[in-house]
C-alpha cells in the first residue's frame, strides 16, 4: 500500500466517525489539504470535457452533497481560477 492509499483510508476513517462539522481545526486542515490534492486530478479530467462554469457548478454540487469540505471547495475554485 502506498502513502496515498494510506492517506485516503485515514481520511475516510476520520470522516466515518462523524461529519465535517465534527472535525477540529487541525483535522479539518488535514482533510482540506488532502481532499484538494485528490480532487485536483478530477478537476483536470473535467477540464477536458466541461466548460468552466459547469465545473464550478460541479464543485459546488460536491460541497452541497457533503463530498468535500468548505475549504476544499474554496481551494478548488481557486485552482480553476474561479
């Protein structure tokens, strides 16, 4: 198992015991940093097939569906320049 896989399992374990709202500041920071890096690859794939406005909507949908943290949404919007 590589480091990335270990981090994914650790973040999922952390979130399985509660929600984003249950994280303390340090935990939230780790989750946001990790989610941002993981989701950048998804964003890069979306750029191949979607216009910028649709990508922004997709990111917001992920946030609304509790798939990503608040800070992750902000980071991804900044990543795409939105």
